[in-house]
């Protein structure tokens, strides 16, 4: 282990910052994706004879990832397995869980964390991270659902954040048909009540309200058609 350990220490000294260079349309904020994490560590590792790869293990409920450093001498440094449950048992749910697991496994193994690419960020007081607040609802049942949405596992929140991003993109791209396109995209997700509350809370009002209005009009039209 002496070769891989020495190489890892040298590489770590040269790790770059993990810049938040992607924009989340749902929050209008920046975040660091998997590519930014790899960019921060890939060159320093290769320059010191290290190759970084991530192994996956069989998993019935989600994905399990382990980050591994392979030294040119043949020595390996394994960093432990990380299990992330899939928000939904379908390719999209597993894909979201895999991206999340790879990103956080890599950051934990390398001891790195995302930071802003704004040069003034470091000189400003840290602000508490904002949390999505579910919209107010009436009735005890709705209150329970809102609490469940707030306590939803992080991987589910990440998946719904990705859904919100896609909804915002398709909403903007379809102009007058944006509400319909957004509604249909959400409908394909087959979300439960808790997931719907969380998604509604994180969508910008300029996107959420037109989609809600379209949904109400569509259901009213179906009711009228059923009575005829």
C-alpha cells in the first residue's frame, strides 16, 4: 500500500476546486455535477500514476457504488461502498440514484466539497441553505403529507429536482403550449401525493401556476364530458 498511499497524498495536494458551474432551472441556483467533481481530481491523479474508477455491485433496491484508486504499481485503494436507494424502480430512478451515488462517493473518497466559482463568495458570510417549503394545505391529512415531503430521502429529492429542471426546460421551450407540455411530463412520472407536494413546492410559481391552471381546466372539461 505504500505506493498508492504516497501517490494519493501527492495527488490530493493538487486537487482543484469543485466549481458549481451548472444552473438548476428549478431553483435558479448553481450546483456542481459529477463532471465537475471528476475534473477537479482526474489530472492530479493521472499525473501521480493513479487511475480512478467506480465499481457497482448488485443491488435490488437501488445502486451501490465504490470508488477505487488504482496505482500503476498494481496497488489499489478502496474507499468503501455507498448504497443509494432508487426513488422509483425504473431506469430513470436507477439512473438518478447512480449519478447521485457516484458524485457523493467520489467527493467522500477524495475529501472534496463543492464551492462557488464567484471570487467574492469566500469573503461573504455563509448563509443557511434554503429548504423547499411545501405550499400550505388544509386538513390534517395534507399536513401529514407536507411533513412527509419535507422529510423525504435525499435521493428522492434529487430525482424530483431533476424532474423540475426538465419541466422548466420543456415549459420554456413550448411557449403557449408550455403548461400542457409540463403537465404531460409530470403525469408520466406517476408521482404519489407526497412527491407531488414536494415537486409543487420547488417549481417556480411562473411554471407551477400555469400548469396547475391547465390541470384544473382539463379535469373540469373531462367532468363535463362525462356528464354529457
